[in-house]
C-alpha cells in the first residue's frame, strides 16, 4: 500500500512541482541564449533590457522551485491529511506510519528533484551560452581514467560507503526538516480553533526545545565523570583517514535518526489518537 | 453470528463535553439502519469512531469483531458529511484511486452510474457543482462491495430531486449482506428505506427498534414518533 500512496502523492504534488521545474529549465535555456546574444551584439540598446528580464526570470524561477518544494511539503500534509481530504485518506486501509512515510519519501524526491533542477539549469545555461559545444572525448576519457585510479587508491568500498552514507544523510536531513513541519502541524491542528497560528507557535516551540535539548545533552555529557577521560583515551591513530570519515558520517546519521524519531513519535501519536478533522 | 457493527460501553468526551455516553449497539448483517437524532446528538462522533477517525475515551467499537484499523477500513465504505475528494481529480482519477486501495471496488458499476449521470469523466471535481460532487462521491462509496456502509448525512443540504437520486443509489447498490447506517435528521425522506432505527440524544442511544415495531407499537410513522420524542 505504501507504493500506491507514493504513486498518488507524486501525482498530487507533481501537479504543482513539475510546471515550476519545467518553467525554470526553460528560463535557464533562455538565459544562456540571451547571454550568447548579448555577446554578439554590437550595439546593446534594447537587448540589455530583454537580457535583464530573462536573467531575472531565470533566478526567480530557480528560487520559486526551491520555495515551492517546501510549500508543497507543508501544503500536501495540511490539505491531504489534516483538511477535508483527511476523511478520505484516513479511511483508506493503510496505517498512519504508511501515510507519514509516503509523505516523507515524496518530499525527499521533490527535494532531490529541486537540487537536480538547479544543477541542470546551470548546465543548460552554460551549454546554451557557448556557440559550439564540442566534447573532447580524449579529455573526458582521461578524466575518467584518473578518477578511476583515484577511486582504486582510496578504496572502492570506502567510496560506495560514503555515497550510501551521504544519501542516508540527505534523506535524514530532509526527513528532519519535513518532520519538524509535520509535528508542528499535527500539534496545531489538534486544537479546535486557530489551527494555523497554533502550528506556527508549535514550530517555534519545537525549534526552541531542540536547541535547549542539544545544549543540555552536550552539557550533560561534559559533566558525566569518565566521559572526558574516555574521549581522551580514544586511540584514533589506529583508524585510517578514510575510516574516520565514516565515523563522522555515521555519527551524524545516528544524530539525525534520533532527531527524526523524537519528531516522528508525537506526530504519529497525534495523527492516530488526536486527529481533529474539520 | 458476529455482529457487523457493535459498540460496548462506548464513550467519547472532548474535554468537559460528553459526546457519547456508554453506548451499546449491536447490528446484524443485512440491515439498513437509520441513526437518527437532533443536531449535536453524537451521530457524527459515532461514525467517526467507527472509521477510526477518533479514538474512544472508554469502551470499544467493533466492526465485524475487530477494532477500527486498516483491516476494518478495507470493509467499511464511508460517506462523510462533506466533500472530501481531492478537487484536482476527475472521475476517472477518482476511480483509479479507489481501485488501487479497495479490493472490493467495482469499477464497472461506478462507470455505469457515472454514465447514467451523464457526467464527463474528464471533468475535474473543482469544476462541478456541489450537488454533482456529492453524487460522484456517493457513486464512489456505493460502488464498493463493503460489509458496512457508513453514510453521514447523505441527503443533507441537497434539493429533493437529488435526495431521491441519492436514496435510490444507496438502495440499488448496497450488498444485501451488508449493514447500511444512514445518519440523518431528515427522517421523512429516509424512512421508506430503513429496516431499523437508532435514536440518539445527548450522546446516549435512547431507542433501537425496527421501523415496523415503531409503527405497530406507537401507531405513527418514525418521523412522527421522532418529533414526539424530541419535541422541544
């Protein structure tokens, strides 16, 4: 059922996101062409005005995609689960966990799509900017062979591990961002009145709470007898440079997992036990 | 035989407000039941509890012997008292949605009903009138071969012709082995389709009886008896 939820969630959110992505890519092509046009002009004149407008649209398009990815995360959760559509969604034969996971996975997909759109827009602008885009395959081959050699020296398993760890970190970071919004809305919408205001207050409250919690944990660890000695006695010299990067990345992932769990549990509980549909 | 719908000492309160108070109900399969009561009597709360949209404060509610959860939701077809279908969808997308999630959804039946309505299946819900949206929503709900149909105010706020259409759609399409619970306060319109009635007032079930028994015992229609009981 999770797959079906994801499919319909992609349809629902894609209606908003895809036009923004396509328009921003279109403006990136236009921006590249206008730069090329500007370089060819003898007398700039009116063309500088067109150029200015196109560049503005290009930047605005990319900003709009980034903003919309957050707006869609918030709006889909609010409208689809906490608004009138909640009557349909929460009477489907699926669990609350599947609802939350489908929203998280689709949000991650749109965050990734936003990142890729920004990258692609830059590439498109550069490609359209140059008169003749020729690929020097000898150079490309050389770059890849050098890259292969570097990977071999560093250890292919390490590289695969980093990629996986970075992917999990990206998902974790996106998950924490989304869950902060979800948790705030789940709290805010459990009230009978002023749901939006209560959600905003809950969001601020969660932010303050986590800042205090993080500081408290650090202070607590510093004051526990033995922790400092343990850290001093840690013999990191036996861990390779590649290995220590893994330790840092895995430690960060663990932090994200704990952070996400602390947000996930109340969100799930509120949607399961304190759902307050309009 | 396991009751399709059962409440045992079911209570629900919202803060200091008691919405349901020690409700005991048992409904066997194959009955069309009217859940009748004045506004604010607890009808919608009871239906929301049966759908798992609310959790009981005390007691329990059982659908085919199980507490509300994904398994019971697979056999319950619910019509809320408001339009809940995504407005950007058209009828075809709605049918895809229902077909994906409900194994008991009969697409052919839905298409036939939509065809009789003369509806363009590509038209978005947001472009439809309120009455048409309600009809489309009802068609989706009644195109399932569910064990329990929970219809919350299906004829509230619609014109008499639409009321007839809605009641006709319900009666033509429900599975005879299923239970249909219709919540309403427009009793005269639904009386003709009911087997049984539940009177609910201030969170308490005050009567569970068959329509024939009420007519025989009190010598009046359910509507007249309701007016008598709930006279202000």
